[in-house]
C-alpha cells in the first residue's frame, strides 16, 4: 500500500504543475492582445504622421495655379498702402482716360523677412516702404481699365503680389487684400 500511496501522491504532484500552464496560457493571450494593441497604435501614429506631412500643408486640398499647395504660414504683418485713412488714389487707364482709382489695399507681409519687416515695431523699414509704394503705384497706373473688372479681381491681386515679391524678394508678401475699391 505504501507504494500505492506514493503512486497517488505522485499523481497529485503531477497534477499540480497542470495549473501553471493555464496561467501561462492566459499570460500569452494577454501579451498577444497587448502587442496587437501596441501595433495598431503604432500604425495609427505612423499613418497620422505621414498624412500630416504629406497633406497637412494643403489647406482643404486647395492648390494655387502653379499646382503647388498653398502653405500654412505664421501670421503676417498687415500694412495698408497709401494714406492711413484714404488708402491709395491714382489715375488709371492712361493719362487721357480721366479715370481715378481710390482703393484700400492691405498687404500681408512675411514677418520672417528681416530686410522688409522691423520685428520690434512690426512695420516696414523705410527703404522697403518706398519700394512697396513705388511698385504698387506703378502697377496700378499700368493696369488697363478692363483688368479692374470684378471678375478679374483674384488675378489682379495675384499679379500685384507677384510684382511686390519681385521687388522685395520671393516670399516677402503672403497675400493682398482689397477692402474698398472705387473706380471713377
């Protein structure tokens, strides 16, 4: 009988290690689930990074005429052309047309252009201001009456922006805004 008891004790002892494999199986399942969750989170993070780097620079999927997306930029410095109250007053359409343009034109400048914008006062440097006023006046005076049509306003603003960027350096002007426009 003692041998049978030893045999039974051996069976009980053999049955005892059966419990740890069940715990080991649970640990394995938990580890696999955790790795899947970490893998999905990593894949989502990489996807978000790629999308924001590739598409984040294109607001609303819009692109300008060059096919290059319009880029987000730091807030610009806004400067009104001409008189602070009246704006710009020039004769247009040639010297004999007798037509005058009175407009409030606001230019958004890139604050990163240190040669154009004084970062302490957020104003144009005097030499940049002279160039801006000269280019704007010459551009307005040289524009034909047909180009002032409301249907051509976006093209007009783009051409003025391009003329200013040529005079001040590429990227100096973010945008051109027209807040009032009177052609008489």
